[in-house]
């Protein structure tokens, strides 16, 4: 067999959200930081994303993470997050999956009962604590970059739905947050297709009508995710809520979404609905959960912020290689609108 490309990956999922971690086949990427490497891939090396995530090798519900050496003296490794339609600064599920794969495959030595590690994401350094037992990572807690609110109680016009009250917050990605009930949703599995379709309309409207720029890194800009928020409730004395995040080009995050949880906690704190140090349980559309907690408050570029830690779990699901035969007519795959909402 003659091959022109072979990428080795470890498959995993974090609370139901499938991610893969590239462990071989890519030596390095230009750039001094993971942010620079992500921008290079986006502008010059996007064929890697297309090769792995487009059909016939990938699918719209798949994300992948490219593990690379980090130049930062505190980081044991770096990773570039590659989603179906973007290269975000940070992702909770991708971080949890990447840490789990690095430890369970021995790429970073595991220490039981807790392994402390630092990884460089495109958005910056992420500090993690992984609980471990018998060679298995049983949970991962990561401390995210500061999260903050950019718009509160804004009104946008959404095609086919009229006026909608929304908020915009940063949790590692730029989110537009809308109350699901305002559009008649309860965030149940039978609503998944409609939540995705309407969520993409909300995202496009917010991106066009509301300016959203990171105050310290203008290269991070424009709303790129919708978070449908369910009502806040008390469950066994703990503040709990359901949510559904729409990942472009238009499908539901299967997990409770780590960066979405951080963005929502920034908004809840700004509204006075949750205090620093208080546990918050965020549920996904399939009932899986992340625990979030604000561990510090501060300011980012003059804007009040919160620093959030998220705890969740991941499981390895596969070990395999993606290969390219030089005669294959689809070296960067293809997309069709029956499964890929924007073909």
C-alpha cells in the first residue's frame, strides 16, 4: 500500500461529546505560541482540518486536538483545538479529552491519586488537576482563562423569529446566550434539529448586530456559538440548569460544554444569581453534567471578569490511523448539506 499521509489519533469523549487527539503524523506547525500555530493552520494549513473532519473520514459532530511541544516553560505540552468550522482559543471538552489521552497513554507520566499538569491552549495556559486511580483518569478539573460579559439584555432581530433578548459573554469562545423558553424550547433530545437550526440563525444575527471583541486580544472577535439556557433551579441545594450549545456549522454539543459553562457563570455572577465559590451544575441535552465554580474575580481590559474551574470526565474510545492513498479523489474530503448544515 502506498500512502501520502497517515495521522494517528486516540478517540475519546467527554460527557458524551466526541473528540479525537492527534498523537502522531504531524511533527510541528509554524508559530511561537499555540495561538500563532492555530492561526497558521487556519490560514495556511486548513487541509488538515478538512482531511480529518470532512467526510469520508470525519463528521460534523467530530472535533480534534493537535498535540504539539510548547515553548512555554511552565507547560508540559500544547494543543491546538480544531473544530468543524473554527480554531477556537479554548474548549472544555477538548481540554478534558486531551489531558485524559496524554495521561492514559503515558505521553505525560501519571501520578496517583492526583496528577497536576499545565497545558498551553491557543488562548493561554490551562492548569489542570486529574484524579487518577489504577491507571485511569477518573475526573479532570481545569482552571479556565478569565470569562466576562460583553452585552447584557441586548435585543437582536432574528430571521423568522423577530426580536429576541440575548446576552453575549466570553468563556474561551464568544457566546450569544438566549433563554430557550423565549423560542419555545425545553432543551430535550427531540428538539435537537430545531435547536441547531434556530441557534445558527441567532448566532448569525448576533454576529452581525452586536460587536464582540476580546478587550486584550482583538484577534478574538465575533460571536461564534449560541448557548440555549434552561431555567436556573435548586437541586439538593445546588444551583443547576440545562443548556444546549450549538457548534457551527450547526449541531448540538453533546456535553454540557466547558467554555459555555464559563460564559454562563460570568453572566449569572454579573446578574447576582450566583456567588464566587458556589458550585453550579450544568446539564447537557443528554443529561450529562459538568460542575463549575468561580474561584476568583478580577478585570480583563477594564471589564469585570470571573475565573472558573470546571470538573468533568472523559473516556478513551478508539486508537486508529487516518490515511490518504495518493489516488484518493477526496484528499480534503467533502461536505453535503444532509449531514453538514452549511455545505
